[in-house]
C-alpha cells in the first residue's frame, strides 16, 4: 500500500503535459523546466499560474487575450471543439497541425486545478460553449480537479457569457 502511495506521488510530481487542443498544452511546473519536452512539442510560449493568489482571477480576460496573441494559426483558426476526442474531425485537426512552432503551455504547480480552470475558461470564451461541455472535454485529455472556489468565481464572468 505504501508503495502504491509513493508511485502516485511520483506521478503527480513527474514532468507532464497534455495537448488539449492543437497547440494548447496543459502541464505542471516540472514540465515547464524540461527544454526537450517543450522543444519536441513546439512550445515557445508559456503561461505560468504558479502564484495561487486570487488576484490572478481578476485578470481572466487579459489572460485569454494573451493566449490569443501568442496562439498559433492552427489554434486561432479552429472554430469548434469536439466533445468526443475520438471524433474524426478532431483527430484530423490534431494530426493535420503543421505549425506547432507557436504552441503554448499553461501550467500551475501540479496542472490539476488552477491551469485547467483557465484553459476551460479560455475554451468557453473561444468556442462559446458551456462549462460542463468544456470541462468534460479537458477531463478526457488529462485528469483534472478544478478548485470549486475557482469555478464559482471564474465561470460567471461576463467575458465568458458569449451567447451561452
């Protein structure tokens, strides 16, 4: 049992990142220091959310704007998000991504709560989708557990309310 617990902790703290949509990665702080990992995924922009202070949340709109400013043409030109990761159109979009030189990683300490919350908020704004749909999609890519307090505060923000 102690060995299982140790393995879980090692997994939590191991460098990891997952591509959520083409050229937008979710990761943990350890991944942000892995030059080979970043290079192999074409990541040249990083949004670090390691400071847990609540004032980060007041910058949601600016953070979403920043993601758009550094986004690759592939990410910028995507117009929908499949809630079924095995859907052919999503797979084609992912496999057809030829410009990964402008990929971005968004990370917090563990990549489980804060950074997924901001990715969910960004994707809600970008695609005009509801929180539950986007959360399920992100959850299908990486195990996440957004802090309920973040979710209560962040998701009612007007910037995310585009005809939802």
